[in-house]
C-alpha cells in the first residue's frame, strides 16, 4: 500500500538538482572573477586648514602683566580687534602713570638745549665773520702804512743821494778853499765860510741818514706788528672755532639723546596699547588656560586659542613609506569624516555611500616623527561638497583610488603579496614627458 506522506517527505523518486546548482555556482564564480575591482590604499588623517592663517592661532600676552578684566569666556565668537582681556603693568620701570608725559617733557627739554647750542653756533659764526673782517681791516691798514713808509724810504734815499752829491761838491770846494787859504790866496773869513758850508752839508747828510734809518726801523716794527696781528687773530679764530665745534658736538649729542628719548616715548606709547589683548581675526575663543582676576602673565605666555571662522578645509593624510610611490599630485581620495555615517565598498568606490571626494595637492618629501609621510588633500570642486559641519582636527579615513583591475588579478596579487600597480599608464608617461620638454 502506497503512503502519500512518505512520498511527500522522502523525494526518492525525484531527480537531484545539486549538479545543476553546482555548475551555476561555478559559472557565477568565474563571472565574478572578471568583475572590475578598484585598487586602493587605506589611509588615516585629520581635518586641517589649507592656509596657515586659517589654522587655530595661539593667543599670547605681548607683555608681562596682571589680568584686571576678562571680556570673553570659552566658546565666545569674536571679531578681529575685539578686546579679550585687560592687563595692568607689573614691571617697576613702567609703573609711573605719567611716564609718557615725563619722557615727552625730557624730549622738549633736550630740544631746548639743542636749540640753545644751535643759536650759540649761529652767534659764533657771526663772531668768526667779525673777527675775519677785523683781521682783514687791520692787515690792510698795516699794509697801507708799510707802503707809505716804503715811499718815505724811497724819498729819503733820493734825498740822501742828493745830499751826498752836494756833500761831494762841498768837500771839493772846501779842499780847494783850504789849499788857496794855505797859499794865501783867500782870507780866513772866506775859508771859514766854506768850512761852515761843508759842515752844514755833512750835518744834513747825517740827519737824512738817521731819518732813513728811523723809517726803515718803523717798517721793521710794522712788519713785526703785522705778524703779531696775524698771530693774535689766529688765536682768536682758533678759540672761536673751538667754541663752535664744541657747540656742534653738543648739538649732535643732544640729537642722539633726543632720538633716544623719542624712541623711549614711542615705545611707552606703543606699550600702553598692549594692555588690551585683542583678537587677531574673526573666530571662536577656546582653551582659555587662565582664570580669574589678578593672575600674572609672562611675556609671550599662551592665554588660549582662537579658531578662525572662515576656513578653507583640507585633510592631512599619513602614508606608509611602502605606499608613497602610489600617490601623486592630483590623486583622487575618498574621505570618510568622523561622525558622518558611511557605507563603504572599498573595491567599488562609486557604489559607496557617505564618502566625499578629494584630490591630493601636496606630498611632503620628509618623513614625520610617526614614521609616515604626510599628504594634503582638498575638496574636489567638481564632486559632492564636503559637509559644512566638519571641525578642525576631526578624524578622517581616506581611500586613495588606484587602478581598475579584475577581481582574479587582485586575489592573485594578494595571495602572492605583490603591491598594487606602481607603474603609470602610457598616457600619463607621455603627459609627464611633454611637461618636462616644456
């Protein structure tokens, strides 16, 4: 007797389909082995800013001081130039509240001293002109007097010559008269008259010679006076020039002291503007590490950090040395930001969800302290925009996109431990050759 339940439970009389499904599975596996697979590199990094001025900036105290008032708290948004806190002076060199005013008074006083010496130099110049004029006048007077005496000497020498001629004639007459007197041809009275005439001419000659010698002595005296005058005025000019140079030295010294005091005054005025610590740019104040009123800040000590408001975000990714040759400028990188859900198919990046496209713009040639090389990735403007909610320093996972290969090749490569394809395509090689030739 045939039982239906037995036939329904045990399919003894039915044909087996295991072989058919086995062949279907084998065919499917062969087909899958030829499906394209995108080679990639798994990377880690963090969010940063593209430009240095957009990265978090430390707030430092420009001068040592004591905190007197806070204008912000952690998390506040500020604009460039907003006052963050007030400082009071603690250095004894700057405690005088009228320090700037007194320094300016010193500058005014030094300028008065400089003006005094400048006036003295002007008076000395006038005095030098007067002394030179007086010297020239005196020397002209002496030269005129010497010229007059030379003329007088010439006249007296001519007069002496005439007297000498007259004396010679008188002497001849006297000698003849004496001979005639000795011969008795003339009387004693006539001889005495001739003798008197001869003596008068001789006396006249002596008087003219004395007069000429006196005139010549006067010329010598005038020459001595001229030399003495030159020496005297040289001493006066030297003394006045010395006073002038001394005044000029005082002016230069005053100018140096004035410049020094003006520099101090400018420094004091600039220092007064440093008692207010202001924001260097628009952004958020975070990580304030000083609390309360009265705390002392050292020079250049960190107060906190300001995170810029406007940021061109980029991603710093770290690459193993073995993977470094696989990266190049313009390389496509898929970024997965912390806090944003993503479904990733590493072999099919176009089918992934929650990833954002970027491209490599720089690769550092120097290895970092962590033993990895750093590359900089920016947003690919032609693809989906990066989320505006990302923050500085957030973690990022990157997938650097490489070549498309069949799955069987990728399996074979991994089994043998071969790296991804290091070689550029012929098109890329020709492009790089063209760039080098240019």
